[in-house]
C-alpha cells in the first residue's frame, strides 16, 4: 500500500480521487466536490441573490452522512494518506 503526504494527496484529490488516512477508522474519506456537482435548495432564501458556488472538500463520515470537511493540522502534516478504490 503506497502512502503519501498531503501535498501528493491534494494532487490526487484534484484529479478526482477519494482519499483517506490510515490513521482514520474505516469508512471515512474525503473527495473534492466541484461547484457544478451540487445544488443548493433555494440559496437566495438563505443568503440573498447569489450566483457563485465554490469547490469544497467533502467528507463521508462513519455513519454514511456527507458534509464539508475541516482538516486539522495533524491531517495536513500526516504521511499516511491513501487513495480509496
């Protein structure tokens, strides 16, 4: 199993790979969600008239839910990133 640092993991993320860390328990992974890949339910009602969406890193949690990911320093500095097949 080839592991990588976050610099290499970020390149793989931008290329469309799902990633996880060996230090994370099974089922948890991240993926780049590009702005054209998601829809907001009536964003104008929440934020006013907006037309701009941005890419973000999504996180699939242990329970199967999906949301935005806030990586910690320990994740960014880790050398145990792997691609999820």
